[in-house]
């Protein structure tokens, strides 16, 4: 019973075979998938998939790289979609200082607006953070994001940062990098942080776990993330699967 809390099955990489990819996930014991939309086309496709498959849910938000493209109409669209029965979170949102398409001040403004919306519609948020940890933490604190909580998606920070995030009502989510031999920080955090604060994800089609690194990722590979965490903690994969699925269902308000 694995829960992939962050997948992009709405990406063009699955345009030819998404049904087969979903079947493989079911075969490998994936009980739920959250498909994350982050701009107009991917949001529409996330909703489509969530309506088509009973065990697939959607998250809708605006990616920081594309913050410069977001309009008031887009924010209104997110608010309308938040009422959809299969939408379980807002995001991904946050800050990305690696790419320079959107100026930092625009990213921060769009991030704050989405947190405010999440508080209004009472949905958790999914945080994208690339080279922007200090500013992310500051904004989460200033906007009282702990009211809704959420997920630090594909976490790569330190144990100390993880503890700060948990104190603000956020789960720490691991993807493929925790399976990489040289991924020192994710392994330290996975080992140190209690299982009740952890989630697992693929971020597919990106960040494919070992032993498939370099190939297209997919939800069925989330089991390798669970196996890596189990090994680091010295517990069974079944225990990791059970607790992380319970965590995800609690956060997203999924009762089945």
C-alpha cells in the first residue's frame, strides 16, 4: 500500500502510454497517486486524470519558475478548482533560484498569494524549493502557513531545516535522490526524522531512483524510495509503506 504523493503523469512524457504506467503502479501496490499541476495545461490534465481514476487525486498550483506568467485570472481558477472533490492540495508552489525566468520578487509575491488562498480554502500546500531555503522558511513563517501545513516536496535540506519545517506543520517528502549513493543529506534526514513526519514520492518523470537512474521515472518506482528509507531506519518496507500512506491520507483528508 504505497502512496506516491507527487507525480507528473500530466507530463508529455506519458502522452503515449499513461494507462500502462498507471496499471504498473497498481500492480506494484501503489494505492494512491497525487498528480500535481503547476500551470494551465498541466492543471487541466491533472484534473482529467483525477476524474478518470478513482485512486488518483490532483494538486493545483503555480510553479515559481513560471510565476511571471501567473495572472489574477489564474489565481481565481485555482480558487474555483480548490472546491473540486478530487483536489487535495494547492501546489506545487514556492521559490526556485536556480532558473532565472521569473524575478525573485515576483516569485515571492505569487508564493504569498497562493499561501493566502490555501488558508482561505483550507487546503494543505506542496512546496517547491530550489536554492531558496532561507526565503522559503521566512515566507512560511510570515504567512502563518502552519495553519494549513503541507509537504516539503523532494526534500534535500539538513536535519535542522527538516525539524524547522516539521515545527511548522509540514511533512518531509523523499523521492529518488534518497536512493542515490552520494545523497548524504537526504539519507541523514531519512534516518533521523521519525516516520510519522515522512512521505514518499517519485516526482516522475524526473529524479528516477536507483537502479533506473537516467531513465523515465514512474509511480511504480516509489517502492524503491520506500525500500531505501526502510534500510536506513532498519525497519520493514511494509512499515514504511503503512505509515507514509497513513500520513498522506491524513494530510490530504482521504478517508478510503
